[in-house]
């Protein structure tokens, strides 16, 4: 008899059966669990080791305040990444999982942690900071492998806002928001989604990042006495595999 799978039951070729410990809907490939919000990981029966991927939240894009001058905000940085192979766990034991929101830190207890990307600098109309700087990427720590998220792109005095950064593994130059190009700058490509595209002039709120751990783009405005808000960075994620 061949191996067959029905629901949570596996039938082997000697006609014996084995039932999995939890519903497949909560698992990745049948052997993992994804956290998009903070919670608790309960170590399954028979499991003593896991691989965990921790991603911090992406930073928000910079705002622009109300005044009769052109200004634009910088893009938010992407969250860092930490990957660790955790051993010595006790079946039935629990591990605290924290998932950071925008610019927030994510962690798998003290085993692995990743800070969120910094928010983009605000554009201050009429001053030397009319063009906000891009936010720095977050960084992973305590893992066997740690990565730094892509930085957001800076804005320009001409009213072009900075793009959001994206997180990749490993980080490469094109991860940074806008790839160093602010005008028509694209958002940095991320491991899960991407940073938001920068805005071209006008008077607009920034655009939110997509997926997990990616930066939002900055707001921009022309010579108008109205303030605008940068796009939101996306929250992090924690993936446990075993």
C-alpha cells in the first residue's frame, strides 16, 4: 500500500497510521507555523529543534507639515532579518513570539531578534530640511545568520519623495529604496513584498509598503498650506519551521 494523506492522518505502506499534532491550516509545508502578530509558540510533540526566521517591521515614510513651501519626506527603511536554528527545546514547552508593527522589533524569545527600519525624515517647509532623509534599515541579531534591511531613499528639494526600502537576503545595493534614484524611484524589492514607490511632485500622502517588513514612501507637496502624511511601513513576521 502506498503512503496516503487524508486530512491530518498519514497512512504508511505497512497500513499503520499517524495523526499530525495540529491542523495543516496553521502550518507551512505541514511542518511550521507563521506568526503575523505576537503570540506563543508551543513546541509540538517529538520536536526539540526548529528553524526560525524573524523579520522586523518596515519604517514609515516621512511627513510634510503645513506651510506655503514645497517639501517632501524620505522613505522608510526596511526591517532587519535574523535566522537561527534553535536546539534543546522541550516538547510541550512554550516560546514567546513578538511581531513588530511599523518600525517595530520582532523576536523569537531571546533566541533571535530583528529591529524595525527607521522612519523617513520629515520634510520641513521653508527650512534646510525641506527634503527628508531616507530611514536606515533595521538589523538582525542573535541569529546564526543576520541581515540588515534596505534603507529608504532620501527626498529631493524639487518635491519628489523618497521610496521605501525592502528587505532581502542577502542585502544587495538594489534593495535600497529608489536604488539611489529619487525621481521615479521604485521601492526596494523585499523578501515579502516591496517598499513603496516614491511620489513625483504634487500634494499627496505617501504610499504604504507591501507585504511584511517593508518601508513606506514619503509624502510630498507643492506650495500649499496643507500637511501630508508618509506611507505606513508594513509589520514584521516570524516563521517557525521544523
